[in-house]
C-alpha cells in the first residue's frame, strides 16, 4: 500500500487543496511559501506520534472570509488516502494494519485516515453569538484566540469520517514517520552511542553476519548468537574481575572512611559489584571518520554536508531496524515513511545527484515504503524522474498543484522523453520560476537581462527565468505550462524566436535532402515565387497575437525580420557600440555605419563592400527587392546583412552584453549612446512582467 493523496482544508497556507501522491519518491518543488513545508507538517500531524495534535490560531488558514467565520467556527481537516499497491501481497500485515480504515473493499482497496481540529458542538451557539457583533476578521480571530481556542479538540478518524471511528494506537503505531526538517542538528543526534538512534542501530546490526545468514536455520542463528553473548559475558566478567583486583587496596581505604563515620554496622559493609552489558558498551562508542591517511577525526569535525548524509543513512538503518519483524515481533513497523525538508542543505551538486540515487535504491530495496522531499534545488529536480515531481505554486493568491509527468498524453510521449532528457540543472529552473521567457539560443539568453534593464524592467524582481532550450523545441516544454490542459503549471510564458526566412528551388530535384530549404534574406523573401518555394519559422504560430491565455510567442515582423543579430542593426543601424572586439569586418562595418549616419545614398554603401559571392548576392537581391522597400529600408538591410555574416553567436553575445551594460551605467552622461531594444523582444519582456 502507499499514501495516494491528501486533502487539506483551512490549514496554514492551504484553504482547500487535494494533492495526489505516488509510490516511491515524491519530490515536492515550488517557490518560497508555496506550501511545501506545510504539506509535510500536515502528514506529520497524522503519522508522527511525537507531533503535538493540539493546534493554535496561527495554524488556521487566514483566507477565510468574515462571513464564513460568522456562520460557523473555523475547522481544520487533514484527510489522507491510502491505496493498494500494484503488486501488493494481501497476506502481509499492511492490509491488516488498515483493515478498519477501509473505504473501498474491491481491489485496489482504499483506506482513509482523517484529522480534525474543531470546536465542540456544545460551544458552537455561544461562538456564533459572540462573533456576530465583530466588525472585522482580525477581531474574530482575537476572539477565538482569547475565548475559544482552549476549547478546541482534535480527533483522528479512520474509514468513513461520518462514522467517527477513532484510530486505535496499535494500527497508527505501525506507521514509522521520520521527519527531517530544514533546521536540524544532526551532530547532536548521532554523536555517540548514548543517543537512542545510534544505540538502536548498533544493537540491531551487531552480529549481523549471523542475523543475515540465510544459509542456516533460525535455531542455528540463535545458537551462534548465544555463543557470542556467552563469550562477551565471560570477557566482561574477566574485565570486572580485573577492576576489582586493581581496586582492592583502594577499596580498603574507602571502607576505612565508612567505618570511621559509622556507616558500617551490624557486620554489614559497603562493597562494589556490577555487570557489563553489550548495550552499556555502546554508550562509549563515538562516531568517527576514518581518513585515507589512517587518521581519525570526530564526527563534529566533519563537514555539515557529509554529516547530513551520514545521519540520513543512520536514520534509514533505524527504520530498517524498526520494521524488522524478527527483531521487534508484533511491535515492528509495517509502513516506514521518510520526509526530508531541503536535503540539499550543505550538499555539493554532485552529492545531491548521488543522494537522489541513494533514495531510489532504498525504495527499490524496500528499506522505505514512501519518501517525501521538499526542495529548491534544480540539481535534485533534474536528477528526478518527471513522474516523481509534484509542483506547488501560487496563482491568484490560491495554492495550486501540478504534476509535470502527467501533462503528456499518449500522443506526446516523444515530448515527455525529450523534456526528461534535457531537463538539466539549468533548464529545470523553469519548474521553480514564477514567470518564464523561453529563448532558442545562447545570444538571447545572454542579452535578455540587459535588454530588460534598458526597458527599466528587472527580470529578477519579477521572478522571471530566462531558459535557453537550444533550438526550436518550444512545443516539448510548453506542454508543461499549457493552462488549457490538466495537471500543468499555470505560468506566464513568453517565447522569443527568430523568423528565419528560407527558400527552396522549385522542381529542381525530387530528392528533398539535396533540394532542402536554405536561409534567405528578408529582402529575398517571396520575391521570385515562380522560381522558389518560401517558408518561415512557424513552430509557435499558435501562440502569436494573444491566441493563448498564458503563453505568447514573439517574433520579428515578416517583411524585415530574420535573426536577433540582424534585427539589432535594423533598429540601431549606426550604433558602433554593437561592433564588438571579436567581430569580423569591423572596419568595413564602421564605414557603412558612418555612411548611413551621413545619409549617403545606397550606391555609396554598396561601393564599400568587398567582392565576394555573398556580398554580390546581397547587392543583387537588394536591386530586385519589391517596390515597397524604400532606400532607407535597403540601406539598413545591407548593414544588417553584413553584420550578421560577421558575428559569431556566443562570443559576440557575451561581449555585447558587457558593452551594453557598461553603456547603460553611463545613462544621463554625454558618453551614453542610445540603444533601441528590438520591438518584438521589448513586447515579450513587458508582457511577461505585467
């Protein structure tokens, strides 16, 4: 069996939410204050026997309206669903444990346990009478705090809550809920054998070579274990005897004081006696770290990250101990649950990946039934299967939940595999961000933050993540955020892509590989329809012009657009700031920009171009462009084409981001140079930041 879901009403950040879980590892991700920690605490209220069940006013959700508070007293309800596992053996103790909790007898069976924190019915009339005169929510909560919270009671029901069947201790004690919160002192909890955790683990795993030997019978195991215990007892008696011998003279001296003070009477004298048990030996053992050099250091001198891992390993070992029926008999736990808050604390990214693998192996080896993790780590989320991720987020001041692995239907298996494969530590940031701008290349990724600064928009303050998907693969990732479908993350998404016009000669060759589409310039697009087929990037057409509620695509205008680099010059044809150190043909581009600034004719600009196949193509195509292109359009297109053919993507973008940032810092000074952010990019930034 496994915990298949939880419904939470009026508890802390949740007003009313239903969250589904799955077998194995459940990784809860989300922005700060999305409810991840409160979800684990809701589980702990039911399954952790050490957690206080009596709550306070601060534990109620504060979104309750004044009308609802006046109508009836507020109530917290936490309901957990338990479902039969796919290959579960019904003859085990699991079904017996929840037999009184069942709400569905047919396979797969379902069970329910529900926590309620409420005001008794006998106090309800008095409550309604007193709060009816209140003028605000704050006043009502103060009344509850001062007059009613002490009267609240808590109950845990099993099965159908209407039957009000209380949970019995025997069944709830079969659940072993271990919760590691974000603020934990692992060194205190595992330093020495005096600690219960370490002591229990040692006690279970001592003589484990015999206990785990399946080649011998139980009787042979008992015999061998008893033999070792007898040897230990004999050795301990010898040790005690040695202590007595060494204490012989001193003992006489001690006794002389007792005789002198009159403590010896009726021929009775004090003496020393004692036995040394194995468990008493454990208390002197301290956890140490053996280094490769042979040196040892105490655990307190070890790094916090490693200590966190060691502690979790010991805790899992203890859970194995507690669930061992041979060791604890009928007191053994049947359902170990591990909940970890922010396991990435003090862990290097590589260790985080290893940690995820470690947890998966423990599930596989059935050391733990179910694991719940909350995390802000993109490294942990990228190392986790999509199906294991549960995303909590806030939308319109309401908590929501999405399941990235469930958004892909049978028709989108290819997209799911693609996203799973490429959701690395950088791209997985999209799962945590409040808003996202998808770009198709490194140039846009490097420059977008600077462009936003020129628009007086801070992407960081608006919690916008810029994600480079490395090509035109928007469709794969957009499945995760399409609000028209179930289980998606409802986020505001801007997609910035290039128009990239292309053409292909007609009827030249039936072999499409040999006669493929090739890039063309905007001034060549649809110029010769008899000779060429034309096309542009249409990968995100369904998201253009506000066709979708939460996803919008932004691209250059069809008449003039091509790529980002091309567009930068179209909008800034004389800005020499764009001519970075790594650019080729810098002198020629400088001359072209000067000529444009001097309003020189197109023929003058053309005369500066060196003779080459590509330059000749540009010149010839500009001569044959349609009549709706004026001379200024042609001059800008010529400079933009020459610039595009002179830049390298990554290095130029990095340099460009630097010089544009330096220029922005000069704003208000004479040295500042005006820079125009391309309109389609400005629109994408402004829309996502609204």
